[in-house]
């Protein structure tokens, strides 16, 4: 996001619908076009609802990544193996 000392240029707002379409690509760092990133960030600076949603999605993604890095307990792995064998 833009720092407070940077000048705000006149930028057309992309609107909530477009921002929602861009959420996951933005959060995952999949948007390569700097102009699209700037448009998305500009919208977040002006829309509290989309900012809150983007922040929630970002925190959720971080939490899922950290949870996925943990190894399941021996008991859980054993129960899952048994379930898969009996399926």
C-alpha cells in the first residue's frame, strides 16, 4: 500500500465487484501488472468494507499456511490411515 508521504494520483476507482474478483490473486501475489495492483490498493484505501474483507482473507491465508506446515499427530495419522483403508 502507498505510504502516507506519497502523493495520491487521480485514479478511477475499480469498484467493489472488481475488487472482490481480485482478492485472492492479490493476496497470493499473483497480479503481475503494477497498474492493477495500484488500482486494487487504491480501492482498499477508500472502501472500508473491501479493506476489512481483504484483511480477513489475508489473515486466513496466513493461518492456513502455518497450519499446513504442522505435522498431524500420530493418533490422527493412524485414524486417517484406517479410514482410508476401510473406504
